[in-house]
């Protein structure tokens, strides 16, 4: 499976991870079978959200003997009461719940510890203030119980502040076809890339709304292809309830370029500006083997931030923009009127010609 660097953590995350919130009521047998099949398919990022004892014990059993292969996360501030999820900002309770997670998952550390579920400005101020959850995360980090600190949230303003604060290494945010029309989401993704903050996409199916019987005519593969194509994304954590849903999600890995193409469904949710690339790769195949969507995405990302982090990604491409013969075949196929040849020329100039100091 393709892996991507999880921002400044330097960890290599498979592009398909696993969200586990829908496994909360699953039997241990189901959890073990889902986790084991995911591992065998190359999934190496597991987001363990809840504090329920049975749920944690099930993952402890499922990950037995495989802990060293994976990136394991936990959520500071995720608690429960009377069998229901509850958010807490109580420091002692939060610390005890992380110790409980470590015990139940038979490990001595989490790779990413999220300040969990932070969407409101007041809550953000509280958790980032002296003595708040961020301070607790730092303490756990110094004690070796957490390697990196992240924040999970659903609202752009707070997530922007977290990324710009320099305090977090990873942002977990909802990324999906239907929600990304919301103002500022794309800028947030670029901001993560510019700050080298790993971006983990949650809710790629919009909590299931995209795939329900009343939902639009879109496939799980198209949902995942859209989310994984967004700037700055390192990995996705689709939530699945059982093996059948896991297999539907992991079908992305073996899907053809045509199956991954989301250009036909995108206008149902968003109105891309004429001439703006949405990284859908509907324009492939390119006779020169250029991954057009990815090349343009790197070009746009580099313009939003420092060139240097993107130069390495660009140089790793199998075919570069300078391989473009200007045949124009892609432009005839692009539904969004993108001047691909011009973008290839700009990519050559930015990545292959200009020395760093001239890039602004
Ligand atoms: S150039 Fe057009 S078809 Fe190709 S990836 Fe961009 S938006 Fe999609
Ligand atoms: S114009 Fe360039 S990028 Fe487009 S298909 Fe032809 S060679 Fe590929």
C-alpha cells in the first residue's frame, strides 16, 4: 500500500488507515477479524477513540503481537458515562483514561495522542491554557507515553488556530465530498501541508450519509479517492462496522483509475471554479505517464507554503512535468477546463528550474 509521511512526525502512514468508532458494539470476534484483515492488507494506522473497557480490550486482543507494526493513536478527553460517550476536560480523569488505554492495549505508548474533539473557541482556549489538556499531553510525552501530539476537530476556525499554534504535529479533521464545499476547508488542508502538520482525514463517507439508501449515486471508492486526493492528506480513517464494510473501503486499493475518478460526482456536491484542478485524474491516461492530479496538487501546495517540503514529493514522481509533450489529450478530457499544459510548465519552472531563493 502507498505510504505517506505523517507530517513532521516522520512516521510513514499507509494511505488507508482504520477508524474504529463503528466497532464500538462489535463482538471481539468481529473486531479481531477486521483488524487482522486490515493489517494483512497493509493498514498501519489505527485510531482508537473511545474509553469503553470492552472496546479497548477487543483492540488489545486484535493487536496482540502486532503492536510494533502500527501507528496507534489515543484521544485525550474522550470518556464515557453510563455506556455513552462523554467529552471531559478533567485532567486527572483524562490521564487515568490514557493509562487505562495503555494497559488494555498492552502497550507502553501511543504514537499520536489527540486533544480530542475540540471545535469551540472557548474549549480551545481551555485545553491550550496552562494546566490544560495540552500541558497534560506534554507531560505524557515527556514520560514516553505519547510520541506526538495531535488535535481532532470538525470546525475550520479552531483547527486553523491549532495548526498555526505550532503545538500540534497532527490534525485529524473531517474530509469528504459533501462537506468540503464549506468555506475554508481547502485552505485548511493547504495550511497543514505548509506547516508540515500531518493531516488525517476522518468521515470520508460523511458519517455514512454519502452511502445510505437516500444518498447520492457515489461509491465508497470515489469517496475515498476524493479525500485521499486533497492537499496535505497523509492517511484516511474510514469507519467500518464489519468485514464487509472493510472490504468495500479497501477496494480502493485495487480500484482502477476509472473507478477512482470522482469528477462526475463532484459537481453534485461542489461547484469547482472553471480552470481549477480538483485532482480527480479524469484526464488520464497521459502518454508520458504523468500523474497530472498529483503534479498540479504539489504545485498548488508549494505555492501555499514553503517549496522545500514538496520538492521531495515532486522528485519522487515517476514522471515529471518536463516529460509533458504538450499533446493536449488531457485538456480535451478535463471536465473543469484546466490548462494542464500551462500547469506543467509552471511545475517545471518551480520544481526543476528555479533555485530555492528565487521561489519567493
Ligand atoms: S486537470 Fe482536470 S481532469 Fe485532470 S486532475 Fe485536474 S481537474 Fe481532474
Ligand atoms: S499535454 Fe502533457 S500532461 Fe497532458 S496528456 Fe499530453 S503529455 Fe500528458
